[in-house]
């Protein structure tokens, strides 16, 4: 099993002038102690599940590009990109650029997006429920076409591209990997079955059900579900009431359900102590599972 550090709260990084150095230290520490991936949230205002709307929030892909320059091995992604926030051709180019400049470490983590308030607040494209799923699938098809080397036109219901020319090509072979995130058991997991290299769901009580439903969706499209990495999201707190042993029990539960990578935020991320504790007490243990 592997761990991925997820960044969704920037309130502990100090004043704006201090945030860059703080993030660089966090990323280097995460890489050094053995985290396999580093993900950032794709929000522009803080969400209520984490904090207050007016708390600091950084744009995802600018942050990932910055972190790429301060690391060398850790994989990088948004968890997850809101599909409507960036035109698909531009998104394909952004992920390609991150992949090229990071030496092949970029993923496309993507979902439908849900925060209509921030989208309309900042004048970003949004859509109804069905429209967002349709746009997500077209975005996936466009990115895959761009990464295939084809410069053919693309004609969809929502997006029309005169050419999918994309030079330079990604460094990742055969292309950047795709993670689809979201809890929808019909449409989200159906898209994961068709297009994804990994799926991500919340690691709560219904996590096992999500894997069962993914298997069903894979059967429907004729794909082996073993080709898709199962990943879950849960807090990574080695200093909480249950300590490192409690975290290990939770990770073992998810491992036994079939998850091979766990993404999670670490409390008080401005201190290296939590990351180092996970690196010394947790990562060596789970790497043998």
C-alpha cells in the first residue's frame, strides 16, 4: 500500500510571502519520508467541509507546477480537477506541460466538479448535473486524443476542436495516468470503468460498496477491474487520539477492502513532525502489505 499527501488547507502556511517556501518544505519532506504522490484540491474558495470560504486557497495547477520544481520523484496531481473550470484542450496542454517539466510525474485527476457557488462567483463555466457528466466524458476523450498524437478535429455535443495538435508529447508512457474521483455509483464509476487508470472515493463505511459497483461497471463495458487502481481518501493523523496504531488499523481496513493507495490530509501540515512520524511509523509498515 502507498500513501499520497493531499493538500486542501493552506491556513497554516503563514503570510502570502511565506507560503511558497512553506509549501516547498512540505513537498520535499513528503518525498523524503516516502509519500508516493502529492495532490492538491481544485478549488478557488475554501469549502465548508474544511474551513471558511474566505480562507487562503491556491490555484491547483500553478501550485503543482511550483511543487514540481522543488521535488524530483513524487507524483503530482489535482484531486480532483473540476472538469468545467478549464477548456478541455487547455487542460490537456496544462497536464502535458506539467508532465514534461516534472519528468513524467503528472496525473490527470478529474471529476465533474460540484461547487456552483465558487464557479458562478468567479464567472467560470458550470452546468447542470447531466451536462457536467457529459462535459467530463468529452474532456476525457479530448485529452486522450491529444495524448495519442492525433491532431484530428474533435466534434462533441459540448466541445468542438479544430485540431488536437499537442507538441511536445507527454513524457509519461504511454500518457499521463487518469484518476476519476467521485462517489456516483452509476455514472462516475461507469466513466472510471471506461477511461480511468485509477478511481478515488471516500474511504468511509460505503467504501467496499464502491469497489463492488466498480466491478459491475467494468463488467458492463467489458473491462477487467484489476486494471483500475482503487484509491481512497481519509485523514492521515498519526498524532490523533488513536495515534499511529489507529491510523495503521484504518489503513489495514482499506487495504483489506481492496484499496492500494490512500490519499489524505495531514493536520498541522506546517510542521514536519507529522510527516516524519508517518514516514517512520506508518509507511514502512504498509509498504509490506
